[in-house]
């Protein structure tokens, strides 16, 4: 079971959940595909229309930034923790 952790700004798109349990493992793409099947509005906040991670969203697999470890091809083990963090900007 993979745990996907969601911060406050994304929880509304997942029915208020702070964590989602997904059975998919293997790659980050597989995990996010399963999330998309259950929560399509959340998926649109994480990935663009081409299915790539949005520039302003940071995703960590067991604490490692996926952009430095393979992007959507990042390996995700059975008991992994995936954290999704949208960038915060202000002025």
C-alpha cells in the first residue's frame, strides 16, 4: 500500500482527505494514475493535459524529490510515502 500525503490546499479535491491509500506501486506514474481514477479534479491540479507534472507542484517519494530521481518513472515501493506539495508564491 502506497500512502499519498496531501497538504491543505489540495485536500478539497480529494474529499477533504489528508492522505490517500493506493494499491498501485512500481512507478510514480502508476500511483498518480490510480489517484486520477479516483480523484480526477485532484489529478488536474498535479499533472497537466499531457500527463506531466505541473511546474509548480513538487512531488517527493520517501523524501526524495522525484524531479531528481526519474520524474514520473521514479520507482515507488509497496510501503512508500508520496508527498505532493504545490509551490507557494506571493507578492
